[in-house]
């Protein structure tokens, strides 16, 4: 039985297309975000525990959101 991933990055280098799966839906990124998301995807492919990277990014995004909301 296959399990739905919590996070995924789909990329096309020819068109600079990127879509990100957040566990519930796909979100298309801007072509200008391709290179940074390519680096992230490469890091995740080579990490011993990619879920730790996703966890750290989620925590940082949450922290930034809380910081912006308190201003």
C-alpha cells in the first residue's frame, strides 16, 4: 500500500516549472523561484533524513509568520 507523502517538489528544468506538494494540494511556484527550490530539492535528495529538513523549514516559516503578526 502506498503512502501519500507529506511534502514533494516537482520540477522541469527546461521550462523552470516547479510545483510543491504540501500533503494536501499542489502549489505552483514562480519561475524566478526555480533555482532556490532546485537547491532545496537537491539537499533533500541527499539528506540522510529529508523529513528533518521539512520540519525545520515548517518551524522557521511558522516563526516568521508569528513575528510578522506581532508587528
